C-alpha cells in the first residue's frame, strides 16, 4: 500500500447545515438533498445507492449495497428476493437501517426504522418496468443459496429464458418490495476539521423532533 491508512483523509469545506435552512420534518430535506445529488453526482455514482443493514435471528448484523426504488410520505422502498438472506433476516427481525453517501456534496443521510412488505400490486407495478433481463434474472437466481459455479447459474438462466420465450415474465411470489418506515433520520454535512453538522430527526408521539448532534 503506497499510502498509510492513517494518512488517508480529506477536509470537508463545501457546505454547512443550519437549523434555519432545515424544515421541521425530514422528508422535505431528504427530497431537496436527493435532487441535489441527482444534479451533482457523476457516474459511476448512482444517487439512489444506499447501504442497507439488517440483523439476523442471532443478533448478528449484515450490510449490503442496494438501490432505493421508491420514496413517499410513508417511507423508503427497495425490492429483492423474499427468500434471500436479507429476506430471512427481515422476517426474523423487521427492522433495518439505510445510509446514503453523496461524496460530491460531502453529505450523508442515515435512516432507521421498522420494515414491512409493500402490497402485491406495488411489487408487480415495479416489476413490470424493470428491464427484461432483470425480470428473467429474478426468476432464474436462487438468491443467497449456494451454487456449484457460474455455469450452474448460466444454465438456470437459459432454462428461464426458454420458459418465457412466448410470454412475458410475471412477478414471482418470492420477489417484491419492502418499505422502511422511518423512526429516525439523520442528516450529516461534512465540515472542516471534522466538526461536521448533524441534524437528527426522531419520530416522537407521531411528530418529528429535530435536534443537533455533536460530531
């Protein structure tokens, strides 16, 4: 390694986050920051990329990178295989955390809350707008299960392509969406000398409480 890990750092000086510029509830601020990310982040960064953390039945944490595919006043939506590792973890403990990081803006958003499955209609609506290859892949891949090698996966894909040669693949029962219902959303704006701005929103008695956290 050409550079010591201890020496790897950058100073954040792009912007600040003040209470006077923050709304009383977090969704408006997230929308604003997300639009900024869409307009600022450059490829290969996808603005809707997030890290999703779940906990299994034994209390062990697991993280992976996903794409946010829905956002409204109810919460944050993503889609996956219900039989996957994350699906089993959410079935055992239906709580999760997600983190967005937009390096060009020197911003991070952390979201925590309960997770529930979206309706079958919502899952089907999104499934139908996915590229054909992604829809076939949802049928072909036994996500998170052990397979022999890449050849086994390619054979499963070939079988699935033959199956749907004359009909469009419909949404599988084992595939669909989850919605994270936020109970806490923290907005982090990088500042110089590691004195970052952190505005934290907590849902308390069905109302959002905004508070500043020390960096």
